[in-house]
């Protein structure tokens, strides 16, 4: 028995000596990609420098990424939706070429420093949302064109759609900037209106519809909305009756009138009046008209009108008279 045990041990030692040494094979790294892998047709914006994609082996799995949690929290707050109703579609690690992380915003300068981060695709209520973040999620931006509307944006968008008589889907959010207005008038001066000098937090929102851009100023929660794209002003002073009348007309159709009695009245353009105003704004550039009586006339009356158009033409003499009459008739209607 002892001889048998010894023989087995010798065989085992012989086989071990013949076994080739194991050398681990280095893992194959996936090639970098400049295309976001989202599982849907959701490429990066084409109007930006493409970020450098980090190799697939370094991507953080869905569910353990702090940046992803920050994106879910942001979308949950924007949509007023529980976080558990938001589904993560994909997380792609990238290196953004600048501090704007691939999202161009009006009036915002981008730092030139590269920013490691993520492209995160989320889904809620059957719609997908793309977020761009830095590595730890402390900086997060909705992708341009894919942004979920906040409550104030939604209110202003619906307000403009109603004013123009169009569907809200035809109104586009251009930008939304948080500001502190210097007064209670939200930074918009109106004839006959006294503004309380109280700093008012709010938003400056630019919208686009019908080939025009519209600027609106709001307070913080959107309960106060002030149009800010002035299209036409008209003033009439003097004469035998002692006129001192003024009219401000906004491109979105709001009208504000004032007179000597500090009687301020607000109104809205009728559909035909809106069509005429939009035609003039599209056709003419800046127009300043003075239809005042001669300077030496007794009981002289001044009439002045300014049109803030987007075009390049100037009105003919007949057009000038039509503009003056249009503004005067509008004033009479508002004060009827």
C-alpha cells in the first residue's frame, strides 16, 4: 500500500510539471464612439462640437450613476411627476468640449475647458428627454429642443398661443432666463403707470411663432405676465381740445392707452387689426412719423407714431396716413 501511495504522488508531480504556465489575456477595450447610444434616434445636436466618447468599458451601469439620479430628480420636479414613474433609457459617458456641455443658450458664454460627463436619456409619460451633465451631476442641462417645459414656460406659451389664436404646438420656446427685475413693472415702462421700486425675481422668456419672436417678462411663478415686444407707439398732444393721448401696441396683440386724466385702459387687437399690424412689421423697418401741425399754427397739435418693424422698406405717403389713421381709430375703440 505504501508503494502504491508513493507511485500516485510521483504521477501527480509529473503531470503538474508538464502543465503550461497560465498568462492572463488583457481585456479587449471597445473602440470610442462619437455617437450617443440611446436606443432611439437621438443623436447629439449637430450645431456643436462633438464630445469625445469615453470607451464603453468605463460607462457606469444604469442605476448607480449619481448624475443619472440628478437628471431624474430634475425631470421629476419639472414635470411634477414621482421619480418612480421616470424610466432611464441609457447613460453615455462623454467628454464635453466646453462648459456648456453641448447645450447652446442665448446670452450664455461657454468656458473652453473640457468637462467629463454624461448624456442621459430618460422617459416619462411616453416621451423621451435628453440631459447633459458633468461627472457628478452637480451641473445638469436639458438638451436643446428636447427640454421639458417648466410651469412658467408652459403658462407663457399658452398665453401667447391664445393671444395669437393658434395652437400651443405652433409656439416654440427660444430661451428662458432667470432675472431680477428692478421694479414691480417687470422692467417694462408704460405711459401713466407708476412702478414700485421693488426688486422682483422672475423670467425673461423668448418665444417664436408665425416667423416672429416675442419677448415676455414674468414674476417668479408666472402669475404676472408682461409683453415686452413693442410694435407700435402713437401720441397726440395739444389742439383746441388739449389732447394728451398715447397708445402702446405690442406684437402679441396687447394694447395699452393713456390720456390726460391718467385713465389707463388695456385691450387687445381684433383679428383684422392683428393681421394688419403683422403685415406692417414684416414689411417695414423702423418707422418714425411726425404728422404734427406746422410749428407756427395756433392751437398746434402734434401727432407722432413709431413702428418697430423687422423689414427693410419704408411706407409711402399713403401708407403713412393709413398708419396714423389706424392708430387713432384703435385709440378711439379702446376708449369707446
